[in-house]
């Protein structure tokens, strides 16, 4: 959970450079956005785009992951679980996070993050 919690710390600090140490250079983020009207859109971000999106601002961000499933096989692992994303203490959106991890040179790094995102049906 170290790299996952590291990315959550980067989100809370609104500082993408904190996240860089936990990300494998080859990888990225995929978001499956679900609108309230039922429409959906898949968005891909490279790591530089993901990191650039974590920039300073007046709002307080916090992501919470509930009861994550963690599976490990040798040098690969995944973390999967329901999350909520809060802005200034209010739930903004929710969904499921999926982190793909690899262990290189004794350190776990995030190879990819995939998450769903919706604004309805979000409860803690």
C-alpha cells in the first residue's frame, strides 16, 4: 500500500511531484467517467499529464479507499477497492480504483491506475 498511499498523499498535498517517486516511468492513468445521464467517456492520461493535474489550489482534496483487495504474485500485484473523492470534506465523486503494481529493484511502483468516476450513488 506504500505507493497507493503515496499517491493519495500527493493528491491531498496537491503536489504531483510527490507522486512521481511511486510511479513506474512506463504507464499511465485511465478514467472511466460515468455521467448522471448515463453517458460515459474513457480518458487516458500519461504520467506527466496525471502529475500536472495535481497542482496547488485553495480546495482541500482527500481520496478514501474502502476495504481494498490486495493480491500479490511474485513481482506483480494489484490493489482494488471502492473510493470516494472529497473536496473540502464533501464527496465530489466516487467509484472503484484499480492500481497495477510491479516490484523493481525491491520497490513497488504503480504501473497503471484505472478508476471509474461518477457523481451519483456515492456514500461513505
